[in-house]
C-alpha cells in the first residue's frame, strides 16, 4: 500500500514573464491547499512550446488517481486470474504485458521495486 499524500492534487500556474513556475498542491476537504512539489524552469522557450514544466506538473498531479486506477485494475485482473477457467479464455500476450507493466508501475509507486 502506498503512503503518498492522498488526492486530489491540482496544478497551480505561478509563472511570470521570466520563468515557468508550477506547484502541485493537495486540496483538503476544508478548502486548504498544501504544496506537494514545485516545478521551476528558469527559461521559457515559446518557440518550442515552453519547457514541459506544465505537462510534468499535470502528470504529477494525476499520480494519485492513476495509482488508484492501477490498484483497481490489478484487483480485477487478480480476480480473473484466480478463476483459472475464465483466465485461460481471456489471457493474451497483450494482457500479460499489461499485467507486468501494472505490477512494475505499482511497485515503483510503492517504492518496492529496488
């Protein structure tokens, strides 16, 4: 089980003319925000679409939801696997690849992939 700060996480754009700056923040039930991380790039390069900071911030902010989706997906896959007859009618190389990728992603998120 992951011990991350629960979501939802949101992105706040704090950029100015000199630099892209984003914070990823947790919204609490009472409307307060706590900073999860700050992403600061000192140079903005508009001709190349910026630095990727905003996209990275949104990806980070989606982490709790993606984690929960992976956990739920693995529960369904384990349930199918435990029903051997049903599993063998559904299993494909693509499903096995997805299984391995999901397990690896969860291990990385939980810090158990060392």
